[in-house]
């Protein structure tokens, strides 16, 4: 029953994302993706504040959360041109906010937690918008496929790691942090990450040309990078939850836990995917 609920929740979430990507590309309203990013980032940030509270780190919630929509709206209205400036202002504010806190160690920890939270959630998520926007002049439907490819790779890795690990897993990979992770599951995750990328590539002639003719090796490399990054993101979230003494970060989706639980691997995978295809391959 739990597996069915898990699959149903995942299918519903994927359907919503597919619809948003389609609408954004079909009607050239790319800002709609930014709104989804803002909602997810806000929910995940609320969970982050709750985790910090359990760790004994009290952050001023309104003054932390206000930067999530500010950063996201800067991505929407200015095509991510001033995201660095907005993030610098957000970081500076978090430092100044706790500069006078006493004792000094408490203020330092609060400032560090505030800065890290902004970098961990809204900043890493902003790479999804960069991937979706693609290169200047790129048609919206190609940008939508950019986003679809990275999503299917991450989802493929998660599915492969879960199902292969559950059915064939024998050798524990990270017993101290995530006891259920196995090396067999990791291998299965890498395989499905590449398959997910192949499926995503079929939706665009530009991607089909790259994957099936010009550079399939790029997809293999990206599959390894995305898989490693997704696994690292998942392990980090597990470490964070264990430190806070909780099983899930929230109840965002039935059977899947909170928003952070759903995007932990994606958060680390997005910059890996973007840096490879933007800087190494010059694909977008």
C-alpha cells in the first residue's frame, strides 16, 4: 500500500511538472516555471527553518523567507541576469542580521545557517531556471526539453537506486548515513539516469542530434555526473535529517516526505548538469 501511494504521488507530481513545461513552451510563458520554482523553494525553505530549529539554531523566519520570492522574481523578470546581485544582497543581509547577536558563537552559527540555507535551496534551484532558459535565442520548446532531460535523469537515478537496491542490493554503500543504500542500487541508478536522458532527448530534434549522432558520450558523462551529484545531495539531506533527529523533512507528498526529501538529489544535480552542458559541451 505504501509503495502504491508512493507511486501515485510521484506520478501526480510528474504530471504537474510535464504540464507546466508544456504550457511554458507551447504558449511561450516561461515565467510559469519560475513560479513553480518559487513555490517549491519556499516550501523547502520553511522545512529548512524547522530543521534548524530542531538543531537549536533559531533563525528569523520572515527575514529569511522573504529572499526566496525576491530571488525567484529576479530570475523571472530579468532572465537571471541579476541573480548574483540579489544573492549577494541576501547573503549580506543574513550576516548583518546576526552581527550583533550575543553570545558571538550563537550569532556566528545563525549567520552561517542563514547564508547556507539561501545557497542550499533557492540558489541551487535557480539553476533549473538557467537550464530551462537555455542559451540566448534558444526556442522555448528546446529549453523545456533541457529541463525535462535533467529531471528524467535525476528521477531515473532515484528509481534505479531504489528498485535495484531493494531487489538486488547486498553490499551497503553508506551504512553510517543511509543504511538502505547499496552499491548495486548505485549502479542501477546510473543506468536508469542515462536511460532517462535518452528518453528526454527524444522530445527535441536538437537533443536527438546530440545524443544519437554527435555525442552520445556526453550523455554518458552527464549521467555519471548527475548520478554522483544526486546521490551526494541525498546523502547530505540524510545527514541533515539525522542531525535533527527526524525521518522526513515534512509531509509535502504522501509516501515521499517533505519538499526537501523530493528535491535533495535534484538540488546538487542541477549545477552539475548545467556546468557540463553549458561550459564543457557549449550545448546551451
